[in-house]
């Protein structure tokens, strides 16, 4: 997913940067760092080199960049309703009172059956509770009996003591109406999550804390970053929609809303989505007339764009993530640690103070004492140095695994970008070359070989073993494929490289930097390699022009606005500023900023966009 930033007339955005908190109390203005250029991360070519670009401001406000997940069925995930579904309906046999009492007696004894009947006969006594000592088996059978009642009962259990009460009883918030998930559709509660300036993990952690469910029970199809308003589905094992209704206001105070609940038999896992739908406003458009811009938009719709990894893949710091990844793959672990710990341009006061102390002393204990707590990678490295002085490799591997892999993936992305730029410069991008690689469906034998000896605990919605496999093009098969089929490799120990000059170039680029990926070296165990299409297609492309006067005027409705019945903004017919509203759908892991780049032809880094302001 790709995003851009610019100055706003409202509160200045801190997205993509370290935000100041209680541990960064000095308000000394940070020095501005030089914008990161696309050429620094290998981005230089265009699918259609003949288009005219234009000036614009991307994401002047949060509502200018809307991202909606697209599910495996091709449906755009939207927040449309906050209604909580009815979770209790009488299921199973319809018993008479005597039959019901006999079932209770058979489970427990006559005394329990009599007490239970007396409880049921006093529906108006909402403060009354009944407690029954149970084990797992009798409790499950009792739940099934309770499910046959027209009126639901709340329950709680502690050390086998099951307490039941009427639904109006609010004495103990831990007592809940029993939900028969299977009868409602499945073990998982699926909900659509709308969030403002919050990434997926931030949303998961917030839901876990407020709703009081373990974060490991919350799953999702893809990660969304914080630099947009995003909507995506999540699933929760044995989730309860009533609990979300109770804490809706607290979630909303953090910019998070949930709705469109349903029960499903399978949870989501990473990859269980087709892509994302983008609704984007480009403000203060100038430098080209509407006819010229329309030509560029039509080219995007018909020709697509080069599937580069966007600028946010490489971070917003003056030290780019792929530079750290390069050091790790060079096995220069001391150099990688220094890139993470040493002073860098653009840091806040306390971060800079801690880094300067490291540069002067290399004393992990001293630096840990003043390093801001939000510096997770830095703290992990320093703690390792404190325990294992001088062991640089151990220090780097002490970083959280997802962050460690982020650095390596950034380097792979950098090599991929450079390879594609070289390919377009040398050979264009209109047709495949002999030796190019494409992906094809695996044979049944290949799938069975992958499955052999492996028990998958995948609970998602795809077959984890039925993955495409690479095929090198030859004179015999090249006519079966187009440029849209061509992929370029993310270097790894199982990577199949193109059998042509670009394949050799990829290997040479890494050799020049002292990197040779070998199967027997455990530093590359986490780097199997992957493939990414050269060409990206923008689907469902639509656009409109709208004029406005107020630079902060809302020009696109969010899902939240629509769910609340807000009318779509119409702008000012004679407004002094022109905006372009765009919508399009991209596949998974494709960057909207790279689609925009094909049209606007200006630098897309957040630093470059942050310098843009509305013209007078």
C-alpha cells in the first residue's frame, strides 16, 4: 500500500516519524532532513515515458487517502453498519417445562432441577442468580439446554461454579449470554475495522486491551500502515459482538470503529485478500489542463504502471532501512548496529542525545539509561551488548524478528527496483524476453511433494501448499506469455533468476556489494526468496475534478461519513483551487504511490511531499 504526505492547514502530521511523547520533553525544533529521492532506492523508469506530469499535493488531510481492503471474493471491505447481530435464538428441541426439568435432573439432581425451575418461573426478578457446581461435560450439556430457551441467560464460571442470571442483570460485567458460534455460522467473529492514522498492529493491540481479548486470537488478511484512513476485516476466535458495542465509545475516541459483524467457520491469515481499493484526493493541481491529465489517467487505466516498491518500504529516516539490510547481508553486523545506533539527521532531542552518547562512549548501560523507551530496536541491541559485549551478530539478531526481516526485505526490494529500472532502460517493458521468469500453477505432484511430511496449522482461506512456481521462458514457450506475466526475483537462497543479462545484473549488483546468497549459510535461512510482477494493473480506475476554496475542505466521504448518512462533498463550482479525485483497485503488496507516480511524475517521498503547500 502506498501513501504520501504533505503539509496540512490543520495540526501538523507526525505520521511516519517518531512522535514526541512523555520521554521527549525538549521541544527543540528538529532539523529538516534532505528529501529522499526515488533514484536512491532504484526507482527511475515509467511504464509510459511519454506522459506529462503536474504539480499536486497528496494527502493534505487524512481524508484525502482512503484504503479499503478487497477480500478473496473481490468485494471491497466497507464499514456500512454498526448494528450488533442477535446472538441468541432458541436452538435445538422445544421442551415442555416437565421435559426440561427432567433433563436438568438427569444432569445434576432433583434439588438443582427444582431450584432451576423456581429461577425460570420468576422472570421478573432480574437480580436473582443461580449457581451450580459443574464440570466441563455437564457445563457443555447445560449450555445446550439453555440454548433451547426463548430468553437467553448470562453466565460466568469460576473453578467449575457456573453462575446464571437474566440478561438485564448487570451486577457482574463478566457474565455473558452464551453464544453458540456454530449455530450462528462459525467459531470466528468477523468484523470490519475502520481506523484513522493507526496501523494494523496498533488496532490489534487497542482492541485486545479495550475489548479484553488476547491479541493472538485476532487475525487479519494484510497489514495496513498508519498513513491513511483504512478499512479491513479481522477475525476473532469466539468473538462477541456485544462486547464491542459496550466499548464502542472508547474505541471511537482512538479513531477506531467496528461493524458489519458476521460469524464464519474459518479465520483470516496473512494473504487472505486480493488487494486494496484506494480513494485519493490530489489537491492544488496545476501545471497541466484537464485534457492532459485525463490522457495520463486513461494511460494508467489501460497500460498500468511499473510495480516498484514504494518509498515507504525504505523508511522516512535519513538512514534508510535497506542500508541496514545491506550491512546485515554483508555480515557486517557491527556496521548494521552502528547505522541503527549512531547519530542521524532529523532526530528529536532525546534520541539525538542518546545516539551522541553512544558515539562518544559505546557504553550500553549509560545509553540505555537515556534512550527513549519507544526505540525498540535500539534498546534490544543495547541490552544484548550489555550482556554480550562485542558480540555484534548476537546484538543484531536480538532485534524483534519482524524488524530484522524488515531490514532484509528492504534490501531485497532495493535490488528488485534497480533490476526493473535497468530492464526498462535496456529493453523497454512491452514484451517478455528470452530468459525472463513467469509463474505457473504447480503440478499435482509438486503440491503433494510440498505437503509430504508437513502438517499445516493454517486456518486461513487458501491452500498453503498450492503456490505458483517459477518457469524460465525459452524460444519454445515465450509466445504463451505477455509482459503482464513477467516477474523479477526477490533474491534468496531458493530464487530462480532470469536466464539473461538482467539475471546476471542482479547477481553482479549484489556481488559488488559483497553479498553472495548461499544455501549452506545460516544467515540466509530466513531469506528463501520470492517473486514480484514487473507490471501492475490498476483496475476500476475512475476520476473526477472538483474545485474548492478552503485548503482543508473535505472533498471525499469516508466510510464513516457514509455510514452516518453524510452527503458526498460537492465543492465550490468557482473555487480558486482544483483537485483531482481518483479511485482504483490494486493487487496485494502493490503501492498506490507508484500508481500515482505514473500519472503525476513528481517525487513521492513523504519528505518531498511535506514541503508542498497550497498556492495563494
